[in-house]
């Protein structure tokens, strides 16, 4: 993952409302969740969802008249991997240290 992509995703998650939305979608699993079930005021929901979609953390799919949001688990795993990929690499005696791929 590129540094700029990671920074944009972390910035998006740095907002309490967006982090709440994202965690709800992660808990919902692969089936996702209709946007109306997210416990966020309708006046700001669209803005926050749009931000998360823009950085690739979530996607939206229309199912009939319902808009369903899904967490993008591969992107989440990639971001987490980016954060830990260089854990302890500068520590000389760290047996679990490994360079970034």
C-alpha cells in the first residue's frame, strides 16, 4: 500500500462518526448493512459514507430500493498490514522483526 493511500484512509477513520459507521459495517459482515440502519443523523450520513467510499474502505450497492453499504475487508487487511509491516525492524534482537514486503 502506498503511503498516501494509507494516510487518506487513516484520515477518513480519524473522524468519530466515520469510525462509528465503519465499525458497524465491519461488524455487519459480508452481507453489509442498509444505510438507514446506521445510527447516524441523516443530515450528515451521506457526507460521511461518501468519504469512506472515496478512500475505498466501503462500497455501496443498490438492492431494490435499499442502498446497502459493505466494508471492504481486503482494503482493511491491507491497511492493517501496512501499519504492522515494519514492526520492530530496527530492533536488533527482535526475533519477530521482518522487513516490509
